[in-house]
């Protein structure tokens, strides 16, 4: 479940960010889509990073699980993020 607050989108927009990548835990994809829509409504470009693309399949696994597992690397994560941005 996402704890996203609408006011955060406004705050990020006020910071002048051009794009935000949403990466919620596995199983929370509908919430990630909703959060991305909230960011879009505030004028920000947003993308959802599907953590299953990094090989995470266990429900509730998140980016920290990926990095702490030893199977994931920061380089691979950054590469995946870069691909999302370039889409």
C-alpha cells in the first residue's frame, strides 16, 4: 500500500524536478500507477519502474531488498532507471 500524499507532488514540482521515477514494492503496481498519475497532474513527467524487471518476484520486495540481496547491484539499478528515463 502506498503512503503517497498529493501535497508531495506539488512540493516536487515546486523544486523544479522534470521527471520522477516511482518504484514501489512488488505487488503495489496499482498504487505506483496512481502515484505516477498524481505526479502528472502536478505537471511532472513520471514513470513507474516495475521491480519485477530487476528480477524481484517476492511480494513486498522493494529496492532495498534488491540491493541487500547481493544479487542486485547499484550499476544494474541505475541502468534500469536510465532506460526508464529514456523511454
